[in-house]
């Protein structure tokens, strides 16, 4: 959404000259007297994992909501593949190829893995059975779900007919991430994907994120877990006081550097 009279600044290319898949320019968002975003910028490039970090109140959650259609900025511009985009709802962002996995997983425990992968996008049977009676093509969903999970190499999900309520926390996260990867043609946004998971399960989710990146999927990773951030991220977006304070790299900065920038103790 661009509410200014001036044309938006073009998205800045990276060192290789690539245009960002998803970008934001000068985003402003207020909730009453609280200014959550104060001219925030953002760029996600093809095939990278971009971590977003920041203290509580830094505006990172609001930034992600604006990128995913869960919130509408008061002013500023969103750009998808370099073209202005206007997401008024999460459904519009999904239709544009942006899938978000929130910390509170939107999975239905009583349904099996395949049904959860196609939740809200169910495949109907062909002909009158699907058109008039709206009967589901369960066999097709299970077949395609199994192929997708094998393609991603998720070894922890062996039986796609297994009810999600019987899965561990890490396996449930894998189902949610697999669903996002199945339908996110442009970007996958992961909100605290390893929160409340044990070391082993966090490692499994981290391996899944690496596989998504290896498949060429651009990923936005919001996390407080600095070891996970420095293990997975190609670049790190540091949000502070409603703006982007810096973009750093695990190759050039330490965890201590990142925390210092987050808190304002130093600049990049």
C-alpha cells in the first residue's frame, strides 16, 4: 500500500544485481498512539534465508503482519518481484504466493497429515460428486501429500494417514512448514519455528528449513533463538524502534554484535 504522492523507491538489488522477491519501503503502522513501524524497510532476495530479530516492541511482528497481509500499513509500499503489491488480507498474500507459519500452529489435531496439508485447499472429486455433493478426493490428497513430503525429505512423517494429534511438537511443526512450502510459490514466512521444541526436534526443523532453501525457496525466519539464527540465516535483518537498524551476516558479525545492535549499544 503506497499512500504517498511520490513514487516508491525502487527495491535495492543485492551484490549480484538480483531484485528482491519481497520488499518494503518506508512502512508506517500505528495502533492508537503507539507507532509500531516508523519508516521500516525490508528486502528478501531469491533463495535466501533472511532472519528477522529484535527486542520486544521493536516492530518485527508488525512488519511480518504487513508483509503477510495480516495488517495493512498506514503508509509505505510493499513490492513483490519489484512491482507494488497491496495485501489487505492474508488470503490475498497467499494468493500472491506468500505463506506464513505462525508460532501458534494452525493445524487441526483430529485430521490426518494429508488433510492438514490441504486444509482450506481441499481437492474435490471430479464430476457431480465434487461439484454438487462437494465430496473430497481423499486418495488424490494423500497421494500428492506423500509425494510432497518425500520431495522435501521429511523422514519424521512416515504415514500421511496418521492423525496430527498423535504427532510430536516437531512433527506438527514439520506438517505446518510442509503445507506452507506446498503452496508458497514466492515466499515462506516462519514465525518462531523452533519455539517450545526440544534440542532434537529443533534440529529436525532446522534441517527442513535448510532443505527448503536448497529447493530455492526464499524464507523469512523470525526467531529469538540466536544459535538457530546464526546456523540458518544468510543475512540478518535487525529491527529496532520500529525501523531497520541494520542488515548483517553471520559471516561478518557475531551473536554478541547482533545483540548489541538490537539494544542500541552499537551500530553495524
